[in-house]
């Protein structure tokens, strides 16, 4: 908590020293919003919260905002624009995943109630394979056509930043898989372990982003995000497999 708070204060001072008071205002608002969400979630899942848990959640809120503020305060607006531009045309992938989750939720619930655990697992497996293929294909198409697309959409800017597309594409692929597995865990009512996995992944992503940006510059923000997402995906996959196997054993008993 103390380290994250000091980091947040450092970024605030850095933004002020560079003549960006708006950044400090936004950063303060984000800390308040993140802390409100995390503390509310903690109270719902683990009532009553201990002092240590409250301080931990506050530290996560400060730490997450530090990362965003450090991008904003130390890197140029052109670098931030490149990150946003290269991500823009890949956003259909998470939108597709969100659409699938709304459609598949009722089907997964039906399979759970029927104790059709093989069908439950098969649906998620097919979704993961199909989503990965679609994400890889779409990323490849956008990467291949990036220079003419950048010319048409961004008037020739960011043409040299096409390499970021590959990292964003990997992030979108992992995000698709996270959504699919997350819906499975929600249908299994594994809300607490899912929230814990999200929290741990957030901490890992914060550390990875700071380290990767120090090593690779602006693109390291994407790499750190991918690392955090990948760790969460591994944990979520293990939780889902364990939960389905336990449910299948109960059904046979």
C-alpha cells in the first residue's frame, strides 16, 4: 500500500512538473473509482473485510493507476496515440467474445442443469479453438494490410508501428479465451475464485507493465498486459478444469 501510494504521488508530481495538471485530476479520479469498485467487490465477496484486505485493495487501486499515469506522464502523446491507433482495428475480437458470452450463457446453464459435463466442456473447447483461429486470422489480415489502412484511416501516421498489432492481436486472443473460460466459471458459480484470479492477475500485470516499459519502451505496456492476461488465463483454465471434474464426479456419485 505504501509503495503504491508513493508511486502515485511521484507520478502526480511528474505530471505537474511537465505542465499536465489535467493528468493529475484524471489520475485522482481514477484512484477513487478503482478503490470504490475494489472495496465494494471485496465487501460482497469477503464480508466483513479485515484492515489488511482493505489496505491491499487500496494498494491495488493506487498501483493500477500508477501504471496508466506513468504512461501518460513520461511518454509523448504520439506514443499514446500509436498505442490507441494500433489497437483500434482489433476491437472487433473482444466484441465478438462479448456477443458469444451473452448467447452461450444460457446454453451452458442448460448443460449444467442437465449434468451434461462433456457437452459443457466441448462447447467451451470449441469456442476457445474457434476464437483463437478468428483472432489470429483477423490480426494477420490487419497486420498485412496495415500500411494502406494507416494511410486511409490515419493519413499515413503510425505506418511504422504495425509491429504493435501483433502484440495487441495476442492480447485480443487471450482476452477472447478469458471471456469464454470466465463464463464457464460463472455458470459453475465460482465467483470468489474468479475474483481472486482477477486480483492476482492485476498485480502481475502492473509489475509486468512497469518492467516491460523500462526495457522496451511504450510497446512494453502491451507486452506487460499480455503477460498479466496470460497468467490469469492459466489460473482460470486450471480452476475451470478442476470445477468441471469435481462436478462430473458428483454427478456420477
